[in-house]
C-alpha cells in the first residue's frame, strides 16, 4: 500500500488549555451553556445525565505567562532530590520524558512522527498531581527510594532504572500521576481524520440556521477555540501532496481530503490560504469531489454541496421488514446499524441545509470542489464513482445490482405512492429508535458518526431550531473532543477510559505493585464500581435504565446491558464482551489485595456485590456466538454474505458482529477467574463456554501460529490474546502444540535489538508488516507496545527463561525515559481493518504489565535480577 508523507507542520500554541475531569466536567459544561439556555428558556436540570466517572472536557483560559523565566531555576533544582520543585519546569520535564529543554524545542513535527505525545493532557494531570497537599499514604521500600523524590514521591529525573524491577516501579510511579480523582485513566483516542469534519458540518448548518432565524450567535456546540485548534490539527496533518488521509498515518485519500477541505473552509480558512489551495488541487487532480467515498458524499449532500442523486439509496423502510427477514437491519453489527439509522432518515427526507443556495461560502465551495461548473454537473453519474485510493472494500456486484434497482425505486414516479406510504410508516419508528439510542447513551451515542448525525436530526425535528434534545446533544459534544500538541481532534469514541484502566489495574496486581500503590488501586476500584453499566443508583435513575426492560431491548435490537463494563464510561451505556471481561478480571484481582479489603471494611470505597459480578458473567455468557467465539456488543445475528452488501467502500468487515480472538480471550479469562472464585454460579455453563471458546481459538489460528488482531496492530496483539485465551480455557502451556507454535511465531519476528514492531499495514494487508514499524519505531522498526504484547504472550506461554524474552525485557528497560514514561511511537489501534486509531495510554500500560509479569515469573523461578 502507499505511504503518507508530511512536511514539518505548524506549531500549535496549546498554552491555556486545561483538562476538566469527572463531575467538574459536568459543572463546567452546564456553566458554559447557562447563558444560551436562559436565552432559549430551557431548564438546566437534566442537561447532562448519567455517571460522571471517566467523563472529561477541555477548557481554555487566557494564556499563561511565558515559561522562559523558569529555565535557570529549573537547571538549579533538577538535581536536588531533597526538595521537589512544583514549578512548571519540573512538571514539563516529567511530561516531556525527563528533558525540559528538549521538550520545549521538540514541538509537534509530523516529519518525525504524526502521532502526538499527548503532552497537553499529561502536563495538565502532572501539574494537578504536583499541587496536591497530601502525599499518598504509602511507604517506599528502600530498594526503590532512589527512583522517586520529594514528598509526593514523583519519579527522579537523575536516577535511571537499571533492572526490570526498578523499571517497573518507576513506570508505575510516573503513570499514577495521570490518574483522575475518580480513579480512571484517559488519553488521546484520536486518529481518524474524517470525524472532526462531520462535527464541523453539523455545527455549521445548525449555527447558520439559528443565526438566520434570529436565535442568537453564541456557539453551544463547537466553540471558537476548538475550531481554531481544529484548523491547526488539519494544518499539521495535511500531507505533501496536499491531501489528508483517512487516518493520521495513512496516505492521502479522497475521503479524508474532501472531508477535511470542506471542514477547514467552513471553520474559517479562506480559499486563498496555502492549505486550502493545496487541498483543492489534490481534489481537482483526482477528478473532483464526485470521486470521494459514499460517507463523504453523504455529508456533502447535507451541506448542499452535492445533489442527493449522487448518493445511493439508504431506505429507512428497511426497518419495517419482518424480523425473520435474512437481511433485516437489526441483524447488522451495531456500529453499522447505528450509523445507517440516521443516514436513512436524512436520506429519505433528502435533508439539505435550508440556506445553501443563498450562502456565499457554500456557493464558493460548489465551484471549488468540482472540475465542471456546479450548474452543469451530471449528479447521477457520481452515484457509483469512487477513487481507487478510497476503494479498500469495493462494492460487490450483488450490492451494485441492488443499488441499481433501488435507484429506479427512488427516481421512478411509478413507485412514488408505495415509497411514500412505506416511509410514512417507517419515519415514526426510526425517530423513536433514534430517541432510544440517545436516551440509552445519555446523548453520547455509540460513536462519533451517529453522534453528529443524531444531533442534526434532533435539530431538524425541532423545525431547525435548538430544542431540548439538540441542547442535550450539544452538551455531550465535548465528550468526544481532545486537545494535544497537534491541535484539537474528534476521538473515535468518547475515550477508552474503562479499557485502559482495567488493563492497568490488572498489571499492578500481577506485577506485585498493587499494595505498594494503595491510593492508585483504591481509586481504580472505585472507578470500576461507578463504571459498571446500569449498576449504580445514579445510572439507574436515568432514562437508560428504563430501556433495559426486555420489551425495549427486543424492540431496539439491544443486548442486555446491566452488569457489563464499557469501553469508555458508564454513561455511554454500550457494554462490550472484552471490556466486561477485562473490567471483571480487574475487580477480581483487586478484591484479593489487603489494601482493598481494608478500604472496603472501613467504608472508603463501595463494595461490588457478588450479584453484580454475576451480572457481568451473565452478560459475557450471552455474547458467545454459535462458533464458540465471542462477539463485541451483540451476538452475531447475520450471515457472512452480509459483507457482500457492505456499501462503505473504505471499511472492511463492518456488516455483522463477528467472533474475535480478542473478545474470546477476554471472555474466557474472565470466566476462568470468576469460576475459580465463585464456582457455584452457572458452573457447568461456564465450563462448556470455555471448551467451545478454546475450540474457536484453535480454529482461527493461522498456519504460521499467529492470530490476526482486529482491534490493534496486529499479530503481536492477536497472538497475545490467543495464547492467554487458550491457557485460560485449560491448555497446558508446556504441552500445547498451539501455544508452542504461537510462541515460535513471535520469536521468529523479533528484531535484532530485542524488540518487536508492526504498524497498521499489518491490519490493512492481513500480513505481518515486512519492515516492522518502519516509520515510527526505532532504527530496527521495533517499538515498546508490540514488544510488550509479545513478552506477555511468551512469558504466559512458558518461555520466560528464553533468551528472546530476556532481550525483549532489556529492550523495554533501555527504552524507558528518565521520567519513567516510554516514548510515543506509531499508532497502536485499528478498526474495520483499514483505519488506525490512537491509544497513548498503551505506551505506559503494556510495558508496565509485561515487566510485571516477567518480574513475577523471575521471582517464582528464584532467579536474580539480570
């Protein structure tokens, strides 16, 4: 596949931004909308509902004073461990990896790495940590005391960890500073380039409608400082050829470029601007906007930049089909279903920005996006056009035939009576279903695409005015926005808080760090208690709990939610099998710690009852597919041939909820650990489920011994999950042929310097990246995250004594930064095979876990430090 290429980018001044977590974020959001609510006569109560744990937003104040005056004092105090300075230079040094001067000089430079280091968030959290008045009530064992300094026991920048155990302790000492007061962890979950443009388009049309109707000019959804940061983000990620990728590491595509170009123009960039000029040239060079993919065409139609005749039919009457019909929308993967649900309403209504024809900017864009004049465009010809660079998943001939038939259905007057009749029946259900999704997720929605489309529909249903539903949507936009040194981005979800936190807590327990970092594990346990879906008094007081009744779950195609854990927050409301499994495992291992037992007995943290743990197990068991594997959000309700009907062009494997190695491992390991502690609850079913899960994992192991990772990059990740899952299901690591083959595969892929590395091309091509992580790893293409996954698998697979493991562990030790952090390298995550997504927490969580597992193995084997 092609590779992207970037120039040096434009420095983004992120001074003044502050991160606002948890309940403070609720208060901040409501306060920021007070004036607008009063102006519109809308009550504040009920604007934001659900648990606040894990939620965050960003606020920008006036710019702080220059930090230049701190440089001399920094150099004087850096080496003094007797009194830790709480001045900004030390905070910055920690956030920058240990080198203040290098951190100041090393701003975001996409020529070096298109991935942000998440400096803004880390600066904010470390600064808050350093301003604490009460240190943790934890004593430091003497062997670790040189690694930390001051009353707050922050990492010493002058003492480098030299052993795996020291490296582990220092890594935890650093990462605990990023923990929120509610106990969760957060981080940059950006990457896709097409998300922020969708928000910008919906913001623009709603804002313009309000202004033209005299309903005020104050932004309630996408404020100026975020738009300015969004423009900086686009400047930093524009490639040398003038285009933008579908995601930050990908080459330029028409999908990414058309979306980003429209976004920067409507956010305020003039057409003569160099960024706009280059983007426009890329679009024209590749045939004009008519050659972008279908999702981009959809947004162009909304904005009045393309006629709906250029978009294939998305009929909402599909939802009227009987449930037994083989291709009912309720059988689709929920992410696809929840995107095409609002798309179907907007398409069938042919909703267009009402003032498009009189809007000067829209008129300009109509002339900029096409080679031919706007008045001469033959719209129908663009219904089936797509540039080769966008066509990752070409539309199947069967789908093309169906689309051709639907085109006749849409445009032949003979079908008008039946079409109009069916849609008159479908609209009420679709609108009801949209409201159910909004209510079940506290207006967060399952993801950023249906979030902005649902927001637009709430506006349209209120006669293109900001009604109560629209304002609830506007209040939740901040859940998706993230600020980093490359600018403001829209994340691929409202974060990965529960996922990252669950992994970290398990790592602490396995590595023997739980008792040493008591405050961290106490807060973490409290976070998991509040994050379990529909399991707290706060979550049960929301409308979401009303929809948990079986009749509503049946009506809106929802799986059971109560008792599951989410990827992000409880308020999001969608449980996932692997997130439930990892959350459950984290709780089970925390419950064994003396510190947690004491905290619960003294009432410092709430007890998660056995009944709630059983609810989690019930969620997991119901997510096992007939093939023995575990799906993500729902059982697979469709068939493999559904993928022949994938209309997206840019994504693969989106039509049904497949069984995945990752979901299966997380579910099997959770069931094993729960059964070991609570053998009487559904014991026979759990054993049967583990047996079926083990067979599934064996069935999808590739001939080379690996497993494909569907949600991260890629074979190191998938193989770790495969090994863990098999062993949890009863395989003996010493005797298992499958485990041995997996370990041999990993050892064959080790780089010369002891590390491992892959990039998103492994996912895209479904084969191990031949040049490892060539662009953003080290000189050998290795990186800390893939190395950690490989080590986790190898040690679990009985290879702890091998030289390959020793070299991999040494690699992690040597790559640790003076602060205890690790470097940000390439993108770690992926979804739908073709789109990379960022997990900045992974560079901390997984090295900590790999070192902890190795250190535990070393001590159990009676081996000394190496």
